[in-house]
């Protein structure tokens, strides 16, 4: 960073530096670390499971689907299938400070979906979960996918 600042006028450099060295709350930093570790664990579980089943391209859509299922308190989200979003889903999405109403959330979720945005959907949903919720999600995933696979190999990898 210092090498780059040589090329910037001092008054602008001092303005930039105040944003790069600003202390953050330990809660936020803990959440960022937990998010990173949780995502790595989930990707490992899903990638391993679907690689063993020779369906490696399916891991990301299933991860997204399962996070959505968890966020919706284990209720089906598809209205066509008798589901829909429950209060817990909206509560979790309201953590996004830009979403103020259920209608905004509905529109946001519709626009978020799509084959090209699965990674973005995973990142956003996982980021909206609290540390304890991510732990519960990982425990649920381990239980589900451990029970689906007959061999001991998968559970040993986890």
C-alpha cells in the first residue's frame, strides 16, 4: 500500500488512509471469519458429496437450495408446490438494510435467482445468517448428507 501512496498527492493519500486503517468492531470481524470458514466447510461438504456421486456440477445449485430451505425454516419456498416464504425467512432477509418491506424482499429474491447468480445467492444468504445460524446450518447439512450416503468414507471426510 505504501508503494502505491508515493504516486498519490499527500492530501488525497491521507484521506484514503483513514478508510484503510479504520478499526472495526470485533463482532463484525468475528462474523467475517465465521462466514469465510462456514462457506469453506459447506463448499467442501457439497463438492465432496457430489463428486463422490459423480455429479460435481450439481453441488452449487443444491447448496443454494438447501441454504434457502434452511432460511425458510425448512418449509418449501415454491408457491406452485404449496410453499412460500415464512416469517423466519422475512426476518432473516430484513437484516439487509436496503430491504424494508416483504414486497421488496419478494422482488429481491426473484431478481436474485437464476442460473448465473447461484454463487451470489449463496453468498448473500449465508452472509445474512448469524454465527449461530450458520453453525446450525452446517450441523443440519452434515446430518442430512451423512445419512444420504451409505458409505463411511463421506462422513470420515467431513
